[in-house]
C-alpha cells in the first residue's frame, strides 16, 4: 500500500512538473517572437520602363527589395516596392519549364502554397502605381497576380514585372 502511494505521489509530481514547465515555456515566449533570418536579400539595382533603363530616383521604386525567408520551396518572400511590403508564400520548382527557359517563374501565394490556392494581387496591394487590370478574376492563377516574379537563371537576378498604362515595368534585383 505504501509503494502504491509513493508511485501515485511521484507520478503526480512529475505530471505537475511537466505542466509547470509547459506553462513557463509558453509564457516566456509570449510577446517575444522568435526572430527569423533571411535566406537571401535582393536589392533593387535597375528599372526598365518599356525596355529603356530609367533612373531609380525618378521612380516610385526607391528602396525596393526582395527578402526571402525559409526554404526555397514553401518559404516566403517579402516584396518591398517603395514603402509598401507585400508578403507572399512561394513554392517554385526547378522542374518547372520556365527554369530551363531561363526565366524561372515564382508563384506568389496569399497563404498556403498548394495548387489552386489564392494568389496575391499587385493591383490591390499597390493601388498608387496604377497597375493595369487584366480583368482576371480567378485568384488561383498567375494572371490574377497582375505581375510576375522571375529568377533570371543566367545572371542570378530577380525580375519583378508588371504593366502600367500598357507599358512594361521591370524591376531588377541583385543579391545583397
């Protein structure tokens, strides 16, 4: 009988201790988010409007950058265009035909990176730029993004492209 009570008390102490440790760990992490490290940062290097290079200070793109966080497949990118930050989940595949073609297409998801998941929309995220509306209403397709992010395989640069007033704007980013 005495061994039974000791086992019961010991088990109770262990359970209470585990509960206490769990609560202490949880309360220590509240309000103190775990810092996230960037996998890669790409700074705006050049801007082309209708194929012609323009001076960055003459555009609304000053300070633009791409910050990649997490894994290449299933990670995230923070796209900073001027003063606006846009978060997108990414799931690029080197098996995608665009990689072999040299302009590796990155799908930009508003949440999870599963096929047929909603995409971000540059028209909505950057209304001050006046990005053209292509009337795409299927938020699971690249056209809905009203802009594209490509990795240029031969140069190691990223190109963010969208159309304003029927004119193509290419923002070229190089790794910092």
